């Protein structure tokens, strides 16, 4: 990472709309989620958000820690809520590159995303 001290309380950050994902916003904390190299980001999913099935290209492992709310995650090429797992605050999800997955939130949900960028999807 950068080697610089970072202290962020998230009380007054400027959230940005996530490209091509209505109801999703993010804040780059360190590095950039869309650039090569290590990054740390917060992603906020609005209530009622759904992401269609997609997969990320290498080197991106989709690493998430749920900070607040509940993120529902399913594996597969078809959006099917019956195949989802509810991941509550404190839970972790790590999805390997190339694995199709989808997600939704019924309430505002914030996740901590980290890894090696860029975050590239084949969807």
C-alpha cells in the first residue's frame, strides 16, 4: 500500500456512485478499486439493491467484510434468491476470479472491500 497513515471515520466522506450499478456507492480509502495495485474501499448498497450475476477477471478476488446491514450473496449464472446466503455484520465473503455470483440487500448495507485491483467484471 502507500505507506501513509490513514485514519478515516467515515462520518463525512463523499460517496461516489458505482459505475453501472444503480443503488451502489463507494469510497476509495487507499489506492483505487479501479486501478492496478492494492486497494481498500467501502461500498454501500442501498435497500432493495440487486446485482446481476457476474464474475471478476484475475487478479481480482472479491474480498468483502460486512460492516453493517446484511449482504445476500449467491453463486451461479442465474439470479435466484433461494440460492443466496445472508452475510451479517462481521461476516466475510471471498469469491475467486471467474466465479459467477450475484448479490442483494434488503436494507442499507456497507461492506469493506480490499484486494488487488483493478475491479474488472466480465458481465
